[in-house]
């Protein structure tokens, strides 16, 4: 009987793509093996966390050698479901949806935009991308057909906030079970549907926190950056 693998914590899942990016870059540089300390430094975490995270994959490395880069790439890609392509549909063909659909980096990472829909008749019928990657913007009424035709399970909400919940409802009704939300609202979805939120304002606020800490440290040390910027409460 094959033993059941432990469920991987969400925090570890969130770090796996970072490790994967680092490992692919190292592989491209001709690196065959990497230590947990080396991977930790490049990924911006500590070595103990790297070893713990990779243990969920059943990978423990070899003392004095470290981890085999190629095999670790394989393990992480398999765990993340990147050993096959994932078709993706985008709701919203505005500036953000247009940029996402036209971004060529998704294909090489296992994601293929197979459809873009919008409620604006002026956008319907226009095309995004070039060459073989061209996608035609279709009406929202075609969403369920796109999902069924391409067996789509991942959808992207790239609408204004006021339209985001409706877009999510339409994706779920069409059969999508994972939603990436770029709108600055909290989406309500049924049990069994996974939502990930990308909020650029939140990310900027986190960077602001780190910048504020640097300024405070400089002020405490009497350095040249001792003047703190005034910020709104």
C-alpha cells in the first residue's frame, strides 16, 4: 500500500514557485547541485524553511552535495501541476485583461490563454496578441462554451471592482473551479472553488513598510537618510 503524502501547507505552496524560478535560473547557468543554504539565499528565506518545504515533496538532499537541481525542478513542477498545460479564460478585455492575454510568458510556464470575454460590444471581435497566440475577444454569453470546449478550470477576473463579483459568478456557473482575482474586492464563491487575489496596492503597502523600516533604522543610526517622510494616517 502506497502511504498517503502529507498535505502541503499553503505557505509552502506559495514558496514553491519562487524555488522553481530560482532553480530554473540556476539550471540555465549550468548548476547541477544546490545546497539548502544556496537556495535559501537566492529565494530570500532561511535554510531551515527550505529544508522543511522540500521535505513535503519527499526530497531531503544529500549531505555535502545538496539537491540535484534538475530533479528538484521536476518534483516542484509535478507538485504544482505544471507537467501539463492549463487552459485559462480571462473575463475583462480592458487594459489589464489586454496585457494579461498578450503576455507571452504564460505559455512557457504551462498556462495558455484560450479565451477572453467582455461585456463591451466595442471590444468584442477585436484581437489580442500576435501570430499563433492571437485571441479574439468574445461576448460573455460565449463563456460557458469556451470553458466546455477547452476544458478550462482556471479563470481570471480582470474587470473593474464593481463588475468583479458578477464575473466570478459567471466563471463559476460556466464550470471554472479556480479564480485569479485582480479586482480590489473580496469575491464570494461556493465551497470547492479556490480564489487567489492579486492586489497591487497591498503589495505596494508592504514595500512601503520595508522602506519605512529602512528610514527609521537610518534615523536611529544618525545616517544621511534620517529625515522621515510624512505619511497619511
